[in-house]
């Protein structure tokens, strides 16, 4: 699978962690060039495991609902939540924002996985993630830039929430936002131009 190949390449190339600093990236990859990915989400293919509510991530990610602090996605049996966001097409994910209640239930430890379909809790705990976040109170409700080089070809993005601010038995979030760009709209013209140049030179 894509996920296992990514994990293998990660093991084979330990130096890949050294991503360039954000200010060294071309302007086209900058924060300002990224858009809200709300319209790119394939809601019917998204999944949430171990949640009290059965209406999926819509209550914290859809327009008009993600801004309502009282609408919570809350863990059920323990503090863990596994949220998988599916996109309509291959997408670059640049940054995210997680909102949560101020009573200690807001997420703290979050592991991010790319293209790991049918991911379960055991896998999420043991598998190396594309990125791990340790959210402070100040970061909740703020836009957090990801290691963009690791999120260039995303079909599904899984968020494994494994702890909360108070280390309690229940984790909860009230909002989830993602920024990025569909790969087709950002790169297709560039691919065509490069291919044309090669053809003309042969």
C-alpha cells in the first residue's frame, strides 16, 4: 500500500526529516497560496472511530458547524479518537487547525497519517506517522503548518488523537479545518509545459 511504501522509504531515508525552512520554499507553496479544503472533502468516505456521536466529522468540519463551540466530536470508550478525512482528488495539505473545549478535553497528542486506509487503533499506535503534534493550549484554535513535503499527495488524512490536555478519559474537539490545494489545479499546467518542452527537443 501507499502507506507501507511511505513507511519503508522513511526507514530507508532517515535524512528525509530535514525539510527546508518555510521561508526557503517558492512563493507558490506559501501559506497565502493555500485555500480552505472544505470543498475538497469527500464526506461520504470519511470515518471516525470511538466517537460518541455517529454523524461523523461533519459536526466539527462542515461549514456552519465547525464554528459552533458547543458541537463536539467526543471520544467514547477512552481518550482516543481516530478521524480519517477523505478527499475527492489527490490533495496537498499545508496546514490544519483544531479547536476544542477549554475544560481539559481538547486534543493534545495527535499523529498524522497519509493514505493509510482501514487504519485501526493498534496500527495508529505502533506505526510511524508522517508527523506528530503535541498541541499546547495556545495552539488550539490556531493554524498550524505541517511538514509540507510529507503531505504532497494526500488521498486520505488520518488524525489519531491519543491524549488530551488534562490526560483524562475523554477527548473532544469542536472544530477541524484544513488548508492546501488539489494537486490537479496546482500542477497540471506545469506538467503539460514540461512534457511539451521535452517533445519539442526530441
